[in-house]
């Protein structure tokens, strides 16, 4: 479980940082999720910042998850 949560946090963090860099450098459409959601048009940087923050929060939270020895 811990690995799944950690992986999700890394994906969110990378999507957010990549989306910010893409928007600030006037990059075109790419693999960043925010570019393909029509409801976020005009709010790409804000959405990317939210993804970075969520990724960081989930990542810190995943450190608190204890592994089970099954």
C-alpha cells in the first residue's frame, strides 16, 4: 500500500512541476494531464501548482504509513 501511495504522489508531483515548466516556457501540448482537461483552460498554472502541493502532501503522508508484515 505504501508503494502505491508513494507512486501516486510522485506522479502528481511530476505532473505539476512539468505542467508549470511547460506553461512558463510556452510549451505546446504534451503529456502533461492539465493540458488536456478543457475545464482547466486558462488555469493551467494554478492547477499545476495544486498538483505539486497534493503530491507533496500525499508523499509526506505516505511516510507515516506503516508496512504490514504479512
